[in-house]
């Protein structure tokens, strides 16, 4: 295969995966704090619509992304309030909000269906973009892609290298112990869930203003469900989650390239469109399969390596904590 084609494909994967990266990192933050936001698919759909609608109306991309982040934060705040204050089931609330947001995006987005609008401009980094191979992949992109890379590193550093990040892990694993050490567990859960929702909203706007320009019904193609799966696939770790997002983007690119191969000329296009989703589900099943756990538990070394690769959910994920 032509080297230039490989470089262009990798650059495309990095760019097209950026909305999914924002969603995965946002959900990772919330789940690290103990809150499962199952409304991701509806949130991304609604924020994609709002982001495009604001950009179309005002011709201001900054306002568009801000509006989309407010949508994501608002939906996440409902999830957090329902769980922390009303003590409702997080899964049930998330499902209801997913359907509500999807219907709202259809209703309010009707005037903007298939209308041309502004897009995130290309922003190559002077000098760096001219570096062979690496420059084309990482530094010949736009601001959204650069921000996605910065968010990955920033969230990783915050969670694992700072005192507040260690406290975040504590409230997600052992909230009672964190509370005994003076942490306001529920307040922090609320803040991290809302912050994660804002990142999800940013990803929604990135989808309609960069990856798939414009707005149409069911515009984001179930990317929210994939984000939830990738969080699990990545072991609730921001860097591994981002790698999972890029793997999914790579599968989509490979499915697109496969359509141009003569051997697959008679294969229906629907197969290539759905293959990445099916393969991601298979990967998720492999990661969470108990038989594979038993296979790697034969020796302490293999068990330790497998557990570090797989990761484990926060111990208090989805539970209600009552501060006395």
C-alpha cells in the first residue's frame, strides 16, 4: 500500500475520532466519580444539532461550541441531580434522557436539516506540519483535533498525578473513606459529572461542525453507545479509552477502504457501515469475558498484566452515597 495513503488514512482516523474522544473522556470523568451517564447518545445528538443551529444562525463557532457544551452540561446535571438528590436509578434516568434528547433534536432541528453552514477551519501548525509522516498526522489538522489530544493528556495528568485527581479516584472507589478524610463526595460527583457532560457536548458539536458537516435526523449514528462501550473497553482510563476511540475510527476507515477492493465489490455497503460497530461489540465481550479472565489467571505475572490492560470499574460506580 502507498505510504502516502497510509499517512493520510491515519490523519483522517485521528481527525474523525476526535468527537468520540471527547465523549469517552467526558464519560470517563463522570464514571470515575461514581456516576453513570447513560444519556450519551441523546446528548451527543442534541448538542450536535444545537451546535450546528447556533453556528448557522450566528456564524460564530465559539458560540456554537459553548452552546453545545451547555447542552451537555445541562443533561448531565439532570443525571447527577436525579442520582444524588432524588436517589433515582442512574440507568433508568439515562435511558429516558437519551430518548428525550433524540426527540428534541428532531423537533428543534427540523429547520436546519441539510442546510449548509460553517465548519471548523483547517489550522496547520507552521513548521511542525511539514515534518515527514508525524507532521501530516498530528500537526496538519485543526483546533478540535489539537484540543482532543490536549484533553487526553490533561485528564490523565489530573486523575493520576494531582491530589484532587487522587481524591476523585477515592470518591469513585470508596466514597465513605473519602468522606471520612473530609471530601464532599456528592458535590464532587456533581461537578465531575457536569464537566464530563460538557465535554460530551463539545464532542457533539465537533461531529456536526467538522466530521459530518450539517444536520440531519439521527445525524451522529449511535456514537454515544459506542462511547459508553469504549469507556469499558479502555478500562476507565483516559489514554486507553482514547486508544479505543482511535481503534473504532480505524475500523471505520478500513471498512471504507475495503469497499474499493475488487474482491469485495459484490458485498453490500451496509456490511461495511455496520462492521465497525459489530467488531467493537466483539472486542468489548472479549474484554469482559470471565473465561478469558480465567485463562490469564494461571500465573501471577499474566494475571497482573491482563488486569492492568483490562482495568476495572470504580468500586462505587452507580451507587448512591448518603453523607451523614
